[in-house]
C-alpha cells in the first residue's frame, strides 16, 4: 500500500513537471510571437562628434515605423514634451511627420518615438539633434 502511494505521488509530480516544461516558451519563441515595432528613415542628421552637425530651426522631420505597429499608440516627444504629428499609413509602414518647435532653437533635443505593435509588444527609439539658433 505504501509503495503504491509513493509510486502514485512520484508519477503525479513527474506529470506536472513534464506538462509545465512542455508548455513553456523559449526566449526565441517569445521573440517570434512578439514582433516589436521598428523605427527607420529619420531624416534629420544626428548630433555626433566630430562633425557636430546642427539642424535648421523649426525643421520638419519624418520617421517611418513598421506596418505591424498600431498607429493609434504612436507617441512622439522632444525634450520630454509631446509633439504634434501626422500619420500617413501604407501597407508596409506608417510615416509620421512633425516639426521642431520654436522653443528648441539653439538647444540640444532628444527626439523620442514609441509605439506598440499589434501583437502587444512595444518599443521606443530616439535621436539627439542640435537645433541651430535663429
């Protein structure tokens, strides 16, 4: 009787362990299921040494975001202040257009963009620019 209980308990524990490991996702599988948005084609030059390129005051800029991003979740900011932007969507990407605010003239600004993918993942990216003084 005692041997049967031990065998049954051991069998139950083995079944639980096997079922948990069989249904777990590996990191590679999670990455496949969760395709993060991609941010490309930022058209302003980034501020980097030694070139130290400045952008014109109140420049208009664009950023392309992958098509699997939900356009209603896109957020754009400069120096942590939200920016107004427009979105043009195609079957392959979302193109956002915005303009640098007057308040950034003569200063450094980090342009940050974030979005959530349709699958639920999110990502963010940013670029440092130096805005010339008017």
